[in-house]
């Protein structure tokens, strides 16, 4: 009887460990994550059959992606590639732009620079750039912190286009009182360059890109710094984020900072952290709008998902509860958009059919 009781207790403990309180599998421990070699094209794979996924739904997923103007699609489970597919005249060697999905690279470097003591995101931007980086009155400009840039609540006018020259950065509201999707976040790249006494690209390459074996470069497009790379580089960054900023045994992005970055950063747009979009919140705002929409950002996606979203459906989805990182690059799936689109929810319908 005692042996039988011990077996039952052990079984209950195992079930408790393997499932979270909401019934989803708990994330795999960090020590079991796979990381591809930095200076190699090698990347281990795992079969969807071994994961118990519905392989009959894989081809419909890939067909949908191709129909929706996708160029590449990667799914990682526990760091290993489950699906890697190229379409519409794209390949693993070709590069594509991250658009605003690359905002999260600026988030990452801000955390690294703060950990190195080069800056404090709670400090005002003018501490690093001097006064006059906007057209706002000095007393209003001095309200804008680095954290405001990362949270999209600088209070600056978002209707003047992509140019972030001082004459286009007009005061609309006090920092922290208005959320607006705005390219003024790139001023954080200037802050980091000034604080590090390096160019933005030099600091990025040294502190992040080269440490995890990414490829790619920043390209100036109309005054904005846009990252271009192959799809695997985007997946490597997603893997780094899913590993809480750690690559193998090296902590690259501080974990506490990354936790803050993927948590609601202000009380206006609940679905926004530090340039990361957050699913599962009660309401959300969208680019170029001051309207609040009730409900979760992407209903079909897991509630704990956070995402780097770029113009015309560049995507990095990170789903801790499912040990998944998913990357999509390509042209717009459902008409030109700046971040979230109907494509997100429809794509997740296809993904769910596959992984469930």
C-alpha cells in the first residue's frame, strides 16, 4: 500500500510540474533550450510528428502563407527548428527588412546600455542629446524620458511623418499622458550612440548581433534606421528573447529589464511594453489612432504571447507557455498596415490547427 501511495503521489507531482495553472504546458527549463552555433549554419531540427502536432494541417498553413505574400516562415520549439519554409522567390540566403519589428532591437540595446551604466531609461532624453532635439518648449521637452520613447508616450505630435528632425517633433501633450505610435523612438539610438561614444551600428554589432551569430545591417531609409537580415537572424533574436535575454551561459540582455519590457509600460495602451506588443490584455490601441479597442490584441493567439510587429506583416511571436518562437517575413498579407492586422488572427487560426 505504501509503495502504491508513493507512486500516486509521484504521478500527481509530475503532472503538477508539467502543467501550469491554466492547463498549458510550463515553459521548458532554460538549461534545456537549444542554441544554434554562432559561427555555423547548423541548426538542429525537431519533427512536428515527434511533438504530436497535426501534420495534416502543415501544408494548409504553408499554402496560406504563400497565398498571403509571405517570403519566409520559421517555427522554433525549445530553440530547435520545426518548420522552415521559403516561398515567393525568397530563400534562406536573401535578406528582408524588419520594419518596426526591429524596434525591439532598440529595446534590447537600451537594456544592455543601462546595465553597463551608460544610461538610465528613467532619465530625460535631453540629458544625453541636449535641449532642442524637439520643437517643444524646454520645460515640456525636459519631461520626456528615455522610458517615454520606449513606451510610445512622449507626448510629441505623431502626424508629421517619419522625419524626426526637431522641426517635426512638436508638443501635443505632456509626456506620459498620451500614447501614440511614433518613429521618435529612434532617438533612443542617438542616446545610446552618444552615451557609448560609438555609432549605433558599432554598439549594436558588438553587444548583440555578433554575440548570437546574427547577420544583417542597419540601413538608413528616409532618416530612419531599418534593420535588414535573413530570416534565421530574426529567429535567433526571437530565441534570445524567449530565453530571457540569455544565450547559452551568457546573459546578454538583463532579465529583469526584459521582464519590464514585455509588461504593460503605461496605463493607456495596455497591450504595449517597451516597443513590444502584448497579447491577452483587456484593451489595446492601434497606430495612427487615439481610440481604445476592448478585447485582446490577437484573439486566436495565446494570451501570454508578446510580439515584435512590423509594417506589412513582419512578425516575431514569442509564446512562453508553448516554448515557441515564430517568425514571418514578406509583403503585406492583408493590405498595407503598420503593426497588427487581420492577418495575425487568421494566421494564428492556421497555426492552432497545426500545433493542436
